[in-house]
């Protein structure tokens, strides 16, 4: 458990069109500067309006290509220099990918892992260094129950999340005592654009519910949480299932 309360610096959402990222930003917006960093070329008019309506004092945008890891440090340093200390940084980018395609095409499998693990590691390391130098700040990273025990049905995405989960757990320990809180969130199936057309799994949640849990976790200074919370005890049991049973489980 870290320092309680939400840092009063700027709010940075990396993945500025993400439903979960925007819901977190809306909850943190009142009285704060918010920066929405997203892939160039898309329209951010609606997200900007939502965050402004939620009470942000200013909303800025930045071009952010998660897969261009060489650009991360310069971008994040520029954001901090232009908009003041980063109070809360939310890593809301990622892809589900196509499991069947990934099994046929190695380049697609590698692309999913690059976005969901390698790019996350790059951003997290850069942010950790920036916030450690500030002596303050909070970072939110999203793992998934898919990474707790990787399933045959989505093992490419799940393996990336498993790697991210382990990396964040270690980085959290490395940041202990630095004044920086790193919150690892493990949602189950989230009903939203990313999962449109898929049948909801048991213990599903919505972007609103995930965002509510994230804000509670930031306020309490916790370092990890499950959404919904019941998934924690459920996966204690899931880890014990025999492999022959586990491999037949659906998504």
C-alpha cells in the first residue's frame, strides 16, 4: 500500500480514444489539466468535449504511436515540460489481435506482443524515470485475467499480458519508497468497443465500472486490483485446474 490520495498534477491518457482511459480521465478531470495522447490522424473532438464537460481546466492532445518506441522518451519529456508535473498517467492502449491469424502469421503474433508488452515496457520505464525524478506521481497499467493463466483460446494476447503483469509487479517493487505509485489493474471481460460482437464472459464489467475501481485504487494507494474483485479468489481456483481441463476452456 502506497501513499493515499490522488496526485494533483496533470492527467495523461496514453490511448486517448480508449473508453476506459476516457472514463478515468473524466473522473479525474475537475480542476486538472488533461492530455489525451493518441494515434495521429483520428478525430479527438468528442473525447476532448467529454473531458472538458467533466470539469478539466484545460485539455490538450498529443500524437502518440505506441509501437514507435524510439519516440516515447522525447514525447513524455515534452508533455511534462509543457504541462507541468504528470500527476496520473494512464496506459490505456493495446490490441486484442486475431488469435487465428496470429497462429498462421508470425508477424501478426509478434505485432500483438509488441503493442501489448514491448511498447508498454518502454512507456512504463520512461514514465517511471520521469516520475521518480519528480518524486511523485501515479501510473495505471492494465494487465488482464487473460495473463494470469494463459489459455489456448487467446494465448498470444494472454502471453503479452502475462509478461506485462510480471514486469509491472517487479517495477512496483523497484519504485517502492520513490514517491511513485504504480497501480496494476486486472480486469476480466470488459464490454465495450474492443470486444464488440463477442459474447460476454462471466464476471464481465463495463468501462465505467473499471474506471470507478481505478479511481478507488488510486485514492487508497493500492498497487493492484481485480475488476470485479471476485476474480481474485476465482483465479486462485483457476490456477489449480488440471491442464487437460484448462486447455478446453473457451475464451
